């Protein structure tokens, strides 16, 4: 390996960390990082990223979905392209690593190759997506869906809080929404998509690993459970004669937790419990709670969902309450490509890190390519597993490992099988 990659050891981390600090200063709000799709900070960040891409030897364009696309040409005779990307939009009061890390890391890895005049048997396009977090408009992944060819034109009519439509915002940004369909990439032309992203969870930190290889982006079920009991006086109704909706909901919540704990690769969260008209001296007549169920395996998730429905019904029956189960949103898991993930794992190993495979509980641009373009993801350890917060942090050392893994991965997929 890869005299080049070894020679680059220790150089990437500080450079990337420094650029992330520069980029984090570009915000729609003073005193924190907020960068919404097609807003003023997005415009400035896109310009900054474009300049870095040019300096790194890429030709740059802003596509119809406001993705910044930097292209590094292949060695002569090659016809395919590898996409490497992540996003530069953020949540409100964000951390500086979510999304931005993947974009800046990709640029620096290309820069390192470019400085050595090194070309690959495929072109590289580094893509800075702008619409991953879905904060401004109702739908999300507008940028990556455009490349996947799955962007729905009706999303152009979505309006933000000020009544500005996605179409108007794109036009004001200098993009032509009528050309969105032209951004679709053909799987024949695209070798794959790779994304480096902070883990946004505590697993790698727990296991003392700088990076991990993603297996799949979790599928998800969201549901609302309505529990109807009988309201009553807290003093006069004997315990044996109650149909307490809140106590029933509490038991259901614990049953959900127990079911989720029974399997790895399954997480269930009741994040919201409401008791309309609640009072300290009233037995709750009605309670409502949310369910968020995720797994990298659709089979696991659907089996858990079925068990949870049965448990909720059994608890309701025993307690003499009614329980309604309303499914709100379902998405199947997006699996990483085994071949690309194998190469990524080999690159992790070559960089001296034990290979840890883990699912992603959060959504990412990569999932827009599910079943269209093969994709792989590398997670980077983040402190305390904290994300979507100014406290988000990945160390320059870990970032350095991630960049070296990406550089090594480029060599490995370029090599004959
Ligand atoms: Zn992200």
C-alpha cells in the first residue's frame, strides 16, 4: 500500500478540522450554526466549497437542485464516475460536523491525489448536497433525489414558513427547476456513491474505534397509539373498578421497550405521551403516545411491529380500555452495497482500525440511492454520540483516519478485482 496514503498520514485531520471551523462561521443566524436549504448562508457555503473544490483540482458546477458538484477527471479511457458526498445544510443551532465533514473530507482526499497528479480508473464527483435535513421545506433529500432521478415535481410547490416555494427559492438561487430531471444519473455511468459521516450515536466511542462501516440505513415505522379508558374521580373510584388510560399506556410503553431490548439491531422509542385534559385528581380517560421503531432489517422491524400490536391489544383487553393503532409513516431499510462495503472494510483494516459494522439509525443522502446506485458509508466516532447540537465533536485524529480510509478505498476500488 499505497506509499501515497501512508505519506499523507497525519496531514488530513488538522486541515479538515480547520476548514470545518471556517465553514461553520457561515450561518443564517448569529451566535450559532443554522444553514437552511437555498438560504443566504447556503449560498455563501456553496461558494466556499466551490472554491475549495477548484483549488483541489476539480471543475465545479452548481446543478439544478443547488448541489455543488466538483469533478476530478479519470485517467484516460475510463468511463465511469464515483460519487462522494454529503450535505452542507444544517438543522437549527447545529454542530459543525454533521454533513459538512463528509464534503470537506472528500475534497481534501481529492486534493491530495491531485497534488500527486494521481488519476484513478474512474472520475470522481464530490457532491455537496443542500437539502438533507429537511428543515425548510416539507420533503427532504431534494438534492440526492435529483441525482437518483426520484425527485417529485410536486415538491416544487412546497412552501417555507414565509410562503416562499421551493421553486421560487431555487430560481432565486440561480437554479433552473425545470432542469431537475436532467440531473438524474444513470447506474451505468455511476460506479457508486460513498459518504463519510459522523456516527451521531455512541457505539464507536463505546468500543474505542475511530471509524465504522455502515451496513444499512434503518427502515422505520412511525405510529400513534390512542388509548381510551374511563375518566373518574381520583378519590372515589376503587382501584379494582378503574379503566385508567394512562396506566394502560404506561404498561404498553414498557412492553414496547422490553420487546425492543430483546433483539440487537432494533430500537423503539416512545418519545411523546400526551394526556389530554390531565389533572392530578382525575383518572385519565384518554392517553395518546407515539412510537418510532427502527431496524436495518425490515423483517425484524415488521416482526417487532406485529408483536407490539399484539401486546398493546392484550394490555388493553386486560385493563378494559380500547387501543387504536395508527401507522403514520413507513420506510424500508436502505442496504449498503456489499462489494463497496467490503472494499471500505478492507480500507479500514489497512489503516490499522478493527472493522466494526454497524447500522445507521439516522437517515442520510445515501438512502436516496437505495436500489438505484450502489452505496457505502463510513461512520466517524463523535464525542458522547452527540449530534444536532453545538456540542457535536469529532477529533482531528479520527477525521484523519476517516480521510486515510477514504483515500485507501479509492485505491482499492481502482484495483482489478
Ligand atoms: Zn447529516
